[in-house]
C-alpha cells in the first residue's frame, strides 16, 4: 500500500533543492540517498533522492535530474509516496495510519468510538477518535495512554487520563494545532504517513 511520506514545498536556492513538509517520523531513513518516491501532482511520476540535509528544523532535499530553481518550482505541491510492502521495519511498535483507521477504541473493554485518523505532530503523534456521541477527540499515541493496538482483532485499548476526551475535543482550548496551517489536499489529517517510526 502506498503511504504519503512528504509534500514538496518551495524551492531552496538555485541548485534545484526544495523544502519538504514531512509526514513521517523517520526522515533520515525515508530521504536517504537513492530512495525512490512515487509522485502525484507533478509532471514527473517518480523522484530519486540525490541528497538531503537539515536547515534548522526544515529538511532540504535535492532530487536526481532536478538541477535548477525552475525545475524545482515545477515540483511545488507534489506529494511523495512509498510502497509500504517494500519497506522493512525493525520497530514492532510502529504503525501506519491505514493500519489504525477503523479500529474500535475501547476503554475498560467498552467501545467509546472509532479511530478515524492519525496526526503526526512535532511533539507526539495523536490518534483522532470519533466518539460514540459524534464528537472527535485527540488521543496522544503513547504507550501509557494507548497500551494495546490489535489490528488483527480490530481494536485499540485506551487508558485515558481524567478529562482527556473532553479536553481534546475540537473547539476546546486544548485542541491540538500543528501550526503549519497547511492542508495536504488528501482530506485527511496533515500526517497521513506513519507514526512511531
């Protein structure tokens, strides 16, 4: 299954490099030299990483055959995908969004809602859970709060701190904001790739 890893931003400099908006927690692995992405939203259908480097907290990537700013500009907004069936992961606690969406969310054995998305945030990942009352809640995707993920049987277990569902519903003062204000155009959460990787 193809998973969104990044979206290309604006050109950086004059040598064809671009900034990327990341939807992965393992950019060093995903943007290693020679890594190949399937591309949507650009004239090219495939891009190969030539080099990648950090400029403060922004990843700057140069792709093979993209040699100047004009070529880089044609990539703006393009989305980069990898085929997860070809990715070998050593972390047994790593999950892709497509593995989590649709799972029943349970507290003390009782269903409280359904996982609808995964948001990859700067500090920690969040599960978006549509509660049985129709509201959405954001659940920190950490072991203490989500101690069990069982896709085979179709559920996750949540041990929420008091008030978690109320505090994290949209419209409350605690609703998360990743601060970038950027929609990836997929209609999903900003980080549609993977978590805990």
